[in-house]
C-alpha cells in the first residue's frame, strides 16, 4: 500500500492511497493533480472519500467521478456533489480491500466526518483522514460547530492508537507551531518538532503525515486540559481554568487572533 500527499492550491493535500493498480483519493478539491498522479503510478481510481462540503475538498469530485466511475463516499448530513454513498458515525467504507471506520467529528463543519483504517496491512500503521478537523499542531476553524463539539471531536480522534498516521488536509504546520510555542514555551518536544518541520519545509517536503502520539505531545488543541496550557490560556485570555470548554474556546479564539 502506498500513501501519497498530492499538493493542490496553496496548501491543500489530496491524499491518495494506491495498491495493485487501484487507487482512492480523499477530498479531491481539484481533479488535475489526481489525474496526473493516477497516470504516473498507473492506477485506476475506484473510490473518493469526502470529509466535508468545503469547495477545496470537493471541487474535483464530479470531474473525477465522470472520468473514472469511482464511487463517492461522504457525510450524510452535508451537501456533497452526488451521487454519493452517505455515511454516518460507525459506518464502514470498503475500498482497495481496506476497511475505513467513519467517525463523526463536527466542529469545522456541522457534518464533518473522518475515516480511520486500523489495519492497512501487515507492518502498516493505522491511517486517519481527518480533513480540516485535526491539523499538525493545530485544528480547524469553527465555522459551523461549537467549541464543545470540536473538543469532543478532537478527543475522539486523540483516543486512537498512537502510531496512527494523521493525514491532514492542509500544510499549516509551521504557522500552527508558532502559535503552539506561544501557548507552551516550555514544551521541549514541541520546540524539537518545530526545528524538524522547518527543515522539511526548507527542502520543500510535507510535514505530514504526523502521528497521534506526536500530536498528543505538541498540539495545544489536544492538550487543552494540561495544566501548562490551561494556565497559559487563563493568563493570556482570562478563561475560567475550571471550565474545559471555556479554555478550549478561548484557545481557539486566541489562535484566530494570533499574528
Ligand atoms: Zn474546510
Ligand atoms: Fe480545507
């Protein structure tokens, strides 16, 4: 099984998985890079997995379906260009012989879902396609959901195995890390990760996939109950340290305002 991030637009990744001449793609905002990659690896597109309705995740769906006949999977409660196999939490999507569990992760959008494959094959770590919910060292903006929903969604993802490969839909890592360092200046693994990611980006390489074990150490949005983060948010933004949702909401707002 091969996993490839296809860069698109300014900072999107369209994730492709291919195996024995068949491929799936997640959140194809644009058809062209997917078509080029299919040709390059010599694979036929059999499935499209969509996490949420935003255009940068769905713009290539129709063209790819028409060109390849791929089956489109997406969230039941969002307007995705159909025909679509609609999914809710707990559904299993089968493609390329892999089984992806659908996880509801409302917050960025109201019906956002993630896809988790616990056993992609012998010696392969689990795979998580989390769209715009979880980013490396960050999380998505709350366009349609509440802070309580997003906190709950992120905690559901954070509970997956530590070696899970986190396939985020955007290369936002460096700017997320600048903010994360402001929140937790004393976090040594975070400082080391920033150095590592800066080196990758200097070489033009993706910082992704990340792993959940790493994200639990460096991502302030997965650490909003940690004393250091609570203290920092309470001091900077005046959030009630006794209220986890208020702390998370203030942390997200702090990131929105951070320059
Ligand atoms: Zn989005
Ligand atoms: Fe996006």
